[in-house]
C-alpha cells in the first residue's frame, strides 16, 4: 500500500513533500510524481496505469485551475484525495475549481497536509492493522493535547 502524490508542476513540490513527511507518522510508503492534466494528459494516463495493480491512494496537488484531481479521479478506480495548496492569490478562491466536479467524478477534498495524511491512513486502516493502530495512536495524542491545554488554562 502506498500514497502516490501527483503534483501538477514542480511549483507544488514543497507541499507534496510536506504531505509525504506527514504520511511518515502512519508509516505509509509515498511516491512523488509530476504530471499535468492540461499539459501532459497522455503522460498522466501512463502514470495512473502503472499503479493499476497496486493498492494506492492518489493525492493530487495542483493550484490555480485544478483539473488534475478530476482528471485523475475520472481515470482510476482508486481513491483520489484533492489537496490544492492554499494560495493568497484570489483570496484563496482558486479552491473552487476543486469543489465542483462533473457527475461521475468524485475526488475527496481535504485541505492541510496533516489532514491529508490522516485521510490516506484511514483508507488504508480498513485493510492494515498496523496503520489502524497508528491512526488510533494519532487520535489519542490529539485528544490528550486538548485535555492538556484545558488543564494549562486552569481547568481539570
């Protein structure tokens, strides 16, 4: 099982690497790929086909006009998580290209690298006990952080 992070261009590499780093929390193998739905659709199809026989979750990272997520989702039966990097340009409104998809195209939209890693892990946790245990540890830690914060402000 692995996460395949497909980025629309090298400009998305830092965010892709951030997601890859967060996936280490769950011991999930990750590959970084670059292909564009607009500029290299044939190449993108080749990449998708190369993973057909593997248990993968695709994570798509594309800013501006996010055709990548819909294109990937329409050409695979594997789960696709769209995670466009936040941009101050257009006050973040470029995210709208990730929200509305045509019928029959359903990439999940998850923002923030840490949440993307958790979503991927939860998908794999359905089949992998070690990943499920890692998700449980992660959730327990997050809960403990909240309780600790409450105690620090004088309650509990």
